C-alpha cells in the first residue's frame, strides 16, 4: 500500500536546500563517485549524496587512494564529504584543507561506524561515549569549516548500558553543528535486529534547534514516509536499502512529491544498470578489469530474488571484463519481472554483541587520556 506523503518543511543543511529530504548514507567501498552518479540519475539530481568515509589523517597526508575518493563529478552539487577522525587537531587540519582547496560544500563527521577496525581505535560509534573528546572534535571542525555546514551521523550508543545519543545531540547543538543523523541501533547491534525509530523521535524532541535525520530499516520509499510520520524527523538517510537498487532514489522522489509511482524493473532493466555500474567503475578507476572486479560485490544485491542459478551466480562473481559480464548477463532469463519480496532487508543483517574498544574505554566517559593522533586510521574507504 502506498503511503501519502506528509506535508514537509524544507530541509536546510546550512545554505543548501535538500528536497526531497533524502540523503544517501556514506558506505565504505560503496558510495564512491560511480554509485553516487547512478543514484543521482535515478533521482533527477534531487537529494544529498555523501561520499564514502574519508580518514582525516589520510586526507592530510594526501594518501593516493584518499585523493581519488574525494573526487566529485562536475555535476555533483552540493559536494558532500564524510570525515572520520579521533584527534581534534587532525580533524581540524582536514577540514581546513577542504575549505582552503575547495574540495567540498558540506562536511559530515562519522560517529556511527560500528566496525571493529574503527571502534577498537576509539573512533566511529565508540567515540561519543567520551563526551569531552566529542566536543573537542566538533568545536575544532566547526571553527575550521567557516561557512561550510558541518553535520554528524551517530548511533544510539555502544550498547544498551552505554547510551550516548541524547548527550551527543546536545553537544552538537552547543558546538554549532548544522544537523544530526541518528541510526537507531547501538554499536553492539551492528546491523542486526530492528532499528529503534522511537529513539529518533526522542532525539528530535531533545534537539529541536537543528534538523534531525533518521536512519535504519528504510527498505522502500513508503518506509521513508512512515519514518517521518512516526518520528517527526526532518529527513531520512538511506543506506543498505539502496544496495543493488539505485533506482530507490527515484521512488523516494516520487513518494515525497506525492505520486504513487514505484519502480519494479524486470531483470532486463536490472542487467542494464549492472553493466552501466561496472562501466562507470572502470572509467573512475581508470582500468576496466579493476572496475569489473570492484563491481563483483554488488552482483548478489542486484540479483536478489531473481531466479538465477548458483552456477551462473558463481560465474558472475568472478568476471573480469565488461564483455564477459555483458555476455553472462545475456544468458539470464531477462524477461523475469521484479520478484515479490525483493524490497526487504539487504546487505549485512547480523548482530555483533561484542564491541571492540580500547582498553578501559568504558571506565570513565570523561577520561580521554588514552586517545591520541596515533589512533587515526591511515586509509580511507572500504
């Protein structure tokens, strides 16, 4: 059943109007320039599309891979970049570099990543537990950003015994952050269970001064409308729901503009998008074979629900050229309609009850002595 779009005020991120109020979540190894291009094409360039995670240390040191990841197509506006860092000085230097070299129009700070290589350094979703450190990073970033808006993305907390999002939201307001996005899960939940949309509603009540965006379990355009209606949030952040489905952003535009149009492409249309995605990756990387190899991780997401045999799936998972990929796609039953049930959860869905943290991290939320510039990751992306 199609839900009617709510009457919505404009979502403003600093000087930028985001309408409809839809944001592509930064996802490591996924939301590079080619994938953002596909999503923007389906949306008609409506919404906000954020880069994958950029490590502040790697940016300041001009790491070769990182410098490629921060490239934006000339048609991308506003240019939105997500930074990860644990050291206020390094974060400040990275933000100043972005401003001085005109590398982006909007900066998002990552306090939501739950993966062990990040949290064991005290970063991502582990960091808001250290309230003074969070405040110091936000203060430095906002001061160096000048006119560029700074936003943050975070989780509820480390686990049910260490909830941080309300404190973090208040600190964000006090330090001049433009908007906050909340994934309604803890670090311990990883991507398991059900996102807590009630937490998004509580955060909206707690920080009425700035926009609050909701994230978690948006698998369809109607889910996005329902989240906004139930929580009162100002916009939605879409992550795993668009894996293998960049046309979801076309559905989101239609939903927020009040039409009932939803895309249900047959396998022939899906195959065309798959080949274009792989082509864009090759052009971006500068090597067709490497582009097709990078595309392999998307194959299962695109084909979810379609009747494709295990042998063919294995062949598609080891392709290394556009000709090979295109030929194998032509061997499929391309007249298959969009399968029932293919709009549900995709990507990682398991929980991770153990959280990797620095030694003694949870002893005192105000003791930040164990965090230093050495905790910065030296690479960006996935």
